């Protein structure tokens, strides 16, 4: 027995380690060296076996007491071995529980040892897009949608059997939905290939659904679009996906919101953005202009000397926030338009204005720029 490593050393724990610490250490090693994760790797298989043997002893109070007193010599072949009994690791108490957790993690399930599978299969989740206008997304709306989904077959009332005949227990897995086989020193469970995991067989299938218990159906649903929803967000309609088979739970339906572009407004969160064009005279002299918002038109005062690019904020004129707690703002970006076609009278006025501009200090931004240019080339 002298060639065996110390069990505490194998697991990397001290002699005062608690059961939880031993379990945690073993689980980490077992996940790393499990043969399913390291096929044809003799070294990993040996380490897995070594760690399992150490954990089996240290998790058993009587065996641990003898080991602490006499070392490997005190075991006298009392380790449980690997694959002993029909349950494999299931006969090793705490070790069996840990192994069951490990196996469940690797198989993506976490199935308990000996537990029968549910005969029902869950229905699939479905997803579809729905178009709404900018205003509908802002204020909320109800929409009707047509959904193609698997629903309970009306011919067999969901049994899958012809003329209402009932399923029979699968003779390969005895209704468990999985089959177990011994591989070396551990037991492997896999989905039953005969019943595909349902645990039942349809000997005389329904001619409409061919034994599935479900058939395609068109359904019309009313969807409530909440005020403030944004592009790309999803709404979940529970149990409106495909129906479950043989009594399994229904899937869900996810509605993806697609907001149509608006000819004026853009959106940033709950704020509404748009560009407001004004004339030279309005910008220079100031004016009161009528501007659009989601709530209708409002009057806005444009201060004299307003520059192109200036932003103006209209509080609480944006989109209602989800849940109804306040609203965003409307943010206007001023754009001073340059006339493209001038009458002879307008051209004369602008020429006179240009002469006045040269001798005045009414354009601080341009004069400041010209001063910087002069300094640059001096």
C-alpha cells in the first residue's frame, strides 16, 4: 500500500477539513479528470479513480477514523471500489450524491439518481416581430397578431393515439426516459433511443398529428404595447408558444418591437430629437415660432442672435417613460437656413447688409475666427 498517495494530499485538503470542503475539493478534481471529458486519457482516468477513492474514505466517518489512525494499512480493502453494485457510485452515500451532481452538470441536467423523467415534453418558445409607428411606441397601443403554433391535436385530444388510444410504457427504458450502461468503473445514463426520452410509446398513432399529440394552428392574439417601449425590446407572452407534448408545459411567445422611422422625429432614450429650420431674419431679430411635439404644436421663443446648431430643450415633451414615471424632453437643434434663390430686391438688401457687416461687430464668431487666422500667419 506504500505506493498510494496520502488521501488528503490527493484532494488537496488538510486533516481538519470539513465534509463540505472535502466534497468541494473532490468535485473540482472529478470535473477536471472525468473520463467523459478526457476520452482515452489513461492519466486522467487514474487521477479520477484516485480522487474518488480518497473522497470515498474521507467522507465516511468510520473509514476516515481508521485511515487517520492506521493510514492505508487500516483500510484492509474496505474502499467501496468503482462500479460496485447496480447503482455504481449511487451506493457510496455522499460520494454518490456528488457524482450525480457532476454527471448532471456535464449532461446539462442535474437529474437525481433513480428519478423518473416527466413523460411530457415542453413546447418550444416562439419569436416574431411586430411593426409600430413612432407615436404608437411613445403612447402605447394594442395590436392583433396572427401566430402559427403547435396546439393540442383536436383529433386525438393530445394523446397522440388513434381513436383516443393511450400511450404504453416504453419497454426499453421501462418508462424512465433514459437507459443506463456501465462503462468501466462508472455508470452512464443517456436518452432512451426508442422513445426519445418520453418514457412512452404510441403503438397506434393519430393520423393527424402522427403521434405527437400536437398539430399546427393559427391563433389571433391581442398584444398590449406599453408606452415608452423602444426599438428591439421584447415582450413575453407566457404560455403562448408551442404547446407541450403529452402534458408538458407550453412554451412562451416573444414579441420583438420594430419601430418605423418618423419623417421628423428621432429618438434618444426617452428624448425626442429633431432639427428646426429658421430664417436669417428670425435668427438675427428673434421670433416666436410654432414647433411640433408629440403632444401637439407649441410656441417657442427664438432669442435674437440665435446661432445655427444651438439646442433648445422643451421639458417633458418627449416620450413617456416605461411604467409612467415622467417623460423625456423634446430637444430642438436650430438650423439657420441660407436662402438659395433671391429676388433682386432681396439681393440688394443682402448686399447692403454685407457692407454693414464689414464695418460692424455684430458677427463675433466670424471676427474671432479671422483674428485667430491673422495670428496664425504672423
